[in-house]
């Protein structure tokens, strides 16, 4: 698909014709979703669970509109996408998947979600956005199909956001992503074979990492089913687990250390894997990764030191729990080994702050993301220099790239809109009667796609099931907003977008 | 005093000689502080309270270093100030006043603050920064000298910040204040008589408004002593009261409506009074004021409507309590008529958000301030237009002034640093074991110089007395940071500032 930025800069409202390629893409995505529903259906059939019918029925209900869209708009994507169409395509396709992948929950035999629109939609959105906040308790006894479906949603969502972040967001100029306009964003005819090759390598890497995680989790003590589910939700930094105790359930053979590594593997910009495979030995010495590594090392050491010196844990468990849970929150995975909110009020504050950070861009991680903090730091440093030398000129560089005003402005706009959305969501949740900690941490964990909040209700030891329906709808909106980097959604509410 | 921005842009480290004008200015300010201590001393003498000795002794302790500084650095200010000196002067003079005006509290007979460094410093900083958070309970029984001293501190702090915001901050280019570089910031020899005239009109306006408030409060039911104290803390948007119940103590003859008006009069940019007095009938149709008026009208109407329709209050009290408390928080005064945190979780969220807003710049209000939200909105609007038309050029205007990158960058840097300081302070407070709501609202109310926080401990019905000393020191730092628009303080920690 080509994004013709040039054409789109002309005032050109979207015609009915213009919706066609968007509809076509949504159709393709729905067909993929319907296909994926076969796996949980088969799992339920294999384990003899009646819930297979929910997936069969949902599969048909998803296939029909998907096929219709594709049939009636066939060939419309070949002409490429205008800027407006690219903007439309992103939220609409994610919304379509969210709605249809909620159907199995709604039709399920499983009492907690069955027949509840709010619960089903929340769980589906939390899956596809790789947030991992759940309304389901009693996971250990949930039907295998549903557990697999939750994992699959996150796994699809993970590769989906990588594709979006590489192929679409940089061209839209959103949130400073234009910094990452690379050869893989080049959509000229000549570049297409190369783009296809990159896409293939990306897919293989994603699959390869997942298979590796399955094997490691299996070898270190999980049942194969749990290993598959956790492998998918680790690489996707999704965080859905098959146990209410999350990784607290598994402690053998260093499994939590391995999980920490797999979460980290999911937060690495996936183009770097492609570069590494293409022979660039120094690919992983990327600036974002170095900053993230230093940040994690310092944070983990401080927390582990505190846990050890306060007598909460012996040395190895102190480092293990600190590393696992910090990595889990910063990569926006959202697994837990233990209820870290019991480590004291100071650490509640720290984990609240960590919720916003996020991993690297172009990975499966959510949150604000490391490079935006780097850009902010560069901007602030230049500002302080300007205060000291009002007539000085201070060019800003990100690595060897000059940071122009467009990038800095986009990053700053991202921060502003992120915190505005977060604040509005917090107040909205309080409007449903939730307390301040639940509201603020719930809003943060939704927009940053982390998963668990803080406090007794939605903390790492709780779940989102008891919240009022209105709060679940709000949080679902927050998860989609955050996952799609806010602007792709918000721009649809700018009247000018439609007038052209 | 002249600020020679040209000279200062040359790399020139501060010599011992360079400190002299700064020391001179601090000396002047200390002499003024010592003089002000005479009033509470006289009040205690008049009411026969032994506490007069604390003020007498503190006055001497403040006079001696003040006089010494002035004596040994006499004439040094005449040469004007370099940029670095202007940066230094602001935090050092405010810190000096904070320290010395804490002495009467420390020496007082009054058990709550007597002998406690943390409490005395907190109360003094909260006064001079016009924050109004207090560690003192049992105000109704406190010695009159102390009550008057608290009011006087805020009154001095109020005119002090107006002077700083008009004469110093625009020249430093801090937080977008360069938008307000006017004739009154012009420091050429020719402009000096005019600057003196403006300063005189400002002083008279400030005094006139205060006297008017005294008369109105007295006429509507306060004792003259309470009327004087509240007049000073209303115009200064300070919020210190002589009663634990704040304005809940007084409800006669529309006194709360009048107080609402006086708080509003303190949040108007004081140069507008000067312009109005100089004959500009349309002075108050200023852009900031119109935005603030619309914002207040909408917020108050919504809250009053909710209070009325939910049956909490009848119509007049609903509007009165909504108007008073919203205006109190938005103007960063911090009085209360009632414990608005009991109006429900939704309104706790709203009041938390209001804590950040702030009034107009160049007034006695703290917080982020209206014009920065306006600049942010203009910036975001231009950004959305740019997303829709990537090749378009969208000049940004604030009224009829072009918003250049320097102003936008300064405003954005202000937001970033404001929220970083707020976040760090929140985590720091949680580190002292405070709960999340207390920490987050305490940090916000300190940096925004509002006064009351939220929650049972530091909410409008509580006070800061029970917090651990470490938290009080942190909050004191936060109040000073916020009052001095962050950058004047933070720049002292940039090594480059000292190297030149
Ligand atoms: K997650
Ligand atoms: K105040």
C-alpha cells in the first residue's frame, strides 16, 4: 500500500469512493480475525469444551462482513492510499477487529463475560491493544479456548502495532514518528520488493521469538498450553496470563528471569532485528536501547537494593522481583510475580511513574516511549542553554540526526495530548465513583497499554471486573487511543479533516 | 535596575564582584522584612500578648544582616544587572525572606510551630509564596501577631511576585513570559521615569484594592482585625485565614460573594489596572481575562447545576459555594467555604484538575496560568492542521502577536518542567509514606501555590501539621519552585550557568 502524501496535502474531502480502500483493508483484517478464531475453537474441541460453538459462530459472523467488504471493494487498494485514507484506515481497522473479536466472549459459556457488551468489548480491546487488563477472575478454571483467544488477540495486536508503527505512523508525521522514516517507509514502486522482504523478515522474527519462548517456558516448567499462551503474550508485551497469579504461579528453573528477557525482546524496535539479520552486528547498539538499558539498570538496582536492605527479600529474589516487575511495567507487558503495591507507598509512586514510560518505538510496547523522553530532554537542554545565552543558537541533534522543529513539535504535542487524555480519563473514571488511585492508575494503565493499575481493586492482585460498565467503556476507549498514538483517533474529530 | 541582556549573552562567569548587586538587593529586601515585623509586634503588644517578643527579636535578627549587606555593597546595583545576576537575584532574595520571616514562628510562644525548623520554614514559605497551606490548627485561638504576620507575608509576597513577573521574568525569557515584554520591561534610561510612575500606580492599586476589601469585609460582618487579615490574603490570592473553617466562618450579608470578587481582582494582570487608570477603558477586555471568564463561567455553572440538581444545596448556596470554591482554587487563593471534597469523587477529580490551572500572569496567582493553556491550544491546533495539510504553513498568533518558536518552546518547556517537578515531588512525598491522594494533591497544591490539597489529611478541612518533617521540607521547596516559575531556581543547578 502506498501513502501519497503529496496528493493528500491538497484540500480534498473524502468521497464515498475514497472509503473503498479503507473498507477493503478492514475486510482483509476481519478475514484474518475470523481465521484466527479457528484456533481457540480447535482447542476447545480438543479439550472437549462446549465453548467451541462460541468461536465457530463468531467466526462465521466475522467472516461474512469481512468477505463482503473485500468482495465489493476488490482492487481499490492498488491505487495507493491518500493521507486522509491512511488516517482513517488505522482507527477503523483496529475498531473493526475489536468489535468482532469481542463476539466469542459475548457468546461464551463462561459466566463472567457472557452476555455483557461492556465486559466482552473491554476484554477484546485489552487483548488486541496488548494492554492485558482483564475483567476475568478465575482464569485457572477458564475454558482453554478463551485463554488461547486472549493470547492470540495480543499476539495479533503485537505484530499489528509493529506494522502500523513501521508502515503508517511515520508517514503520518505523528508524535515524532517521522524520526523513524526509513527505507521501510519508502513506498515507491522500486522499493516494494525490498519492503516485502523486510515484512517477511519481520514476520519470521516475530514467529521465531515466540517459538523460542514456547520452548523455554515449556522446558522450565510450564505445561505446553500455558507455555504457548505466555510466549505469545510475552513477545507481544501483552500481559494476559492463564493464571490469576500471573507469573507468581511459576517460579521454577529461572522461568521468571527468562520471562524478563522475553518481555525485553518484545520492546526492541523490530527493524533492528531485521538489520541484525541482514548482517549489521551493531544493530542493537541503537540509541533508544542504550537509554532504556541504563534506565532499567538504575531503576532495578535501586528497587532491588531497597527490597534487600529492608529485609523484604533475600538477594536473588530481590533482584528477580525488581527486574521482572520493573521490566513488566516499563515494557508495558503487565505481568506480575507478586503484588508489588505491598512494597510500600514509595514504590507505589515509582510504579505509577513507570506506567507512563513505555519501551522503544516500533516494538510491541505502548506508553510514551523512550525516544520521546530523549527528544524532550534534548529540547529542555537546548532551552536551558538558550536561557543562559539568549543570543546563542543551539541546534538539537538526536544521535546524528538534526531534530527539526517539526519533530520536536510533534513530540511535544504528543506529550500534551497524552496527558490531556489521561487527565480527562481520570476525571471521567472518578465521575463513575471510583477513588482517586483507581481512577488515576486505571487511566494511566489504559492509555499506556500496561495492564494492571494500582490499589486494591485494579492492582496487580486484582482485576477490572468489578468496575461499573461506564468505566469499562471509558477504559476501552483509552486503550484504543493510547495504542493508536492518540492522533490517528483524535484527528477524526477535527471538522477540518472531513471538510478537506 | 537595568538588565543588560546584551552583555550577559557573552560567556562571563560570575565573579565575587558580580554577587555584590545581588547581595545589595537581598539586603534591601531583608530590611523591608524586618520593618514589616513591627506590625505583628505592635498587634501583640496592643492585645497584650507576650508573643511580641518573638517579633521584636526576629526583627533585630533580620535587620542586622540586612543592614550589613546593604552597607557593604552600597551603590553596586546602580550599574545594572547582568542576565546571570538577574537569574541569581530572584531565588536568592525569595529564599532570604523565607528564612528570616520564619524566625518569628520559631521563636513564638505558640506551641505548634515553636522550636520546629520544618514547621516554621514551611509556614513562612507558604506565606511569602502566597500558597496558604498551613501547619497550624486552632487558628481561632492563635496569637494576633502571628495571624497578622501570616497575612502580611502573603501580602508582601503578592506584590513581590507582581514586581518579579513584570520587571524580571519577561527579560529572562522564562516560560513564555517574553510575550509580556512591554514598555514596563523597557529598562533604558529614557524609560525610567515612566517605569517609576508605573511602579507607583501598581503600588497604589494594590493598596487601594486591599483597603477596599478591608472596608467591605468589615461592613459585611467581620471584626476589623479579621477584615484586615482577609483583605490582605484575598488580594494576594494567598488564602491564609484567621479561622480553621476559613470563609466557612463567615456567611453574612453576601460576604462570600464579595470575597469571590476580591479573589478575582487579585488574579487580574496588574498592568491592566495601570492601563485602565491611564484611561484605557477597554483594558480589562484582555485576552487572558476573557478566556478565564469563559472557563470560570462554564465550570461554575456545571458544578452549581450538579450541586443543585443532586439536592446538595438550594439554588443560591449551590452557585455561591461553586463560585467561591472554584474561584478560590483557580485563582490559587485556597480559601474554602465548605469541605468540597465531600461533594463526591467526581468533584474531587475536577478540583484536582483545577489546582493546576492558575489565574492570569502578572497577577498574584500561581499555577500554570491561563495564557500558557492558550498558547498550548494554539500550538495543538496548528499541529492538527499540519497533520491534515503536511505542506501547509500555519503561522500561530496570540491575539495580534505572532507566536514565534521561542515563545512556544518556552511555554512547552514550562509545562514539561512543571509536570516533572510535580511528579518528582509526588513520588518524594510517597517516599515519606504518604498515601497517593495526599502526595499527588500535596505536590500539585504546593507547586501551583494553591494551598489546600485533597483527602482527609491536607484537604480543605485539614492542615499540613501532621505530615513528617521531610515532607514539609519537600513541599516548601515545591512552593518556592512554583512561585518562581521553576526556571529561575532550576537554572542554578545547570553547571554551565556557573562556568559562563
Ligand atoms: K500490556
Ligand atoms: K494560595
